[in-house]
C-alpha cells in the first residue's frame, strides 16, 4: 500500500474513502499548521514572561504536580484509545468496537478537562488570576486554550458518534475520523510541551 499522506492510510479496500483522504487529510494538516504556529507563539510568550510574577503567586505556589501527572497519563491514554478506534475502522473490526474505543477516548478527555478545571479554580482561589502578573497572563493564554481545543475535539467526537448512528461507517465518517485523529494526537503533543515547559520548567 502506498503512503500518500501523513497519518493513518485506510487502504484501497476502503475505496472512495481512501481516495478522498488524499486531499482531505492533507488539507487538514495544512489547517493544523495554523494552530501549531499559534501555540508556538504562546509558548514563546510564556517562556519570556514566566519569571515576571509581580509579587503575585508563582509556579511553586500554584502548580499541583500530582494532578498534572494524572492529567498527562489520562490524555496520553486517550490518544492510544483514539488510535485503536482508527485501527478498528481501518481493519473493519465492526462499528461496536469503533464506538467502544471512541467512548473510552471521550470519557478520558472529559476526565482530563475536569481535573484541569479543578486546578484552574484552585489557582484562582490562591490569587492566581490572569491579571495578577505577566506570568499568569501568559499561563492563562496558553494552557486553557489547549483545554478549549480538547473540549472542541470532544464535541466533534460526539457529532461523529451521531453521524455513525445515523449513517454507519460511510466514507464521510471514515475521513472525519482520520481528521479527528490528527487533531487528537496534535493536542497530545502540545500537552507534552505544556507539561515540560510550563509545569516542570516552572518548578525547576
């Protein structure tokens, strides 16, 4: 099988969906590059401003590493289960198995968001509000934006499940799953950067 685009290739047995992925997946990669540039700029801004606390609480006062570690494990596991859903689709293992892995991915992503929201509220209770310092402004520009992307991916996954319930795994569902997979794994890569640069770097 020829690999004509980065990501999961469905194979010629999927017919029109395999052909459609050539343009649709490539186009989505191009779209994701705009997000990569945005996050790159926010990372650069954070690195420049992270030491400017202006007397407000800093990383050692606000960050709860055990919670962040739990979030990391949960999000990376959701990437694994999302990949298993795609493989189940590629190898025609049945709609039930695809849906099972997608629902597990959704549950993990929602758990991640719940823990992250709890951490944000805890930070705010400690005085860690965006307007308190340049560090906190940069933090709340970067980290919640990632969470917003995860929430959008969850909504997309729910829409995809509704589409599957109505139409089954037709060509549109297959190409949509390929694009959703790219977004899902991209957000994991961004989170690894956040974990390393923001949380671990902030406590170093």
